[in-house]
């Protein structure tokens, strides 16, 4: 499982713990296609970029459709989105 983007280590203790008790709503199953090592390599930036892509798809964007402009792509999320 993965826990990210829910305030862990910001407003919730335990972000760097080996074991932590989390609310079930904050825990996401790791897709079977990824190993734990790969999930950490992708990191929060890749996860957030993918959430953005999924939101665009939910609103009708399809591969090969209209162009998408990514601005401010110098950071982690933007650079992963452009890649």
C-alpha cells in the first residue's frame, strides 16, 4: 500500500515510521504492475502527475485528442507530467 498526499509528516505524525496506523481513506493499494522500489522511484511527483492525467481523462480528454499545455513544468510534478 501507499500513503501520500494526506498530510502525513505535515499534520499527521508517522510519515517516516516503519509502521504506522493510518485511516483507511488515506491508504491506496499499490498497483500490481509496480514494485515497492518502483513506487518510491516515481514518488509523490509522479503520483500527483498521474492523478492530474486521470482527472483530465474523467473530464473527456482522450489520447490523440486535443493538445494539452503544461505550464510551470520546472518542478517534480510538471517534469513528470511532460515526460
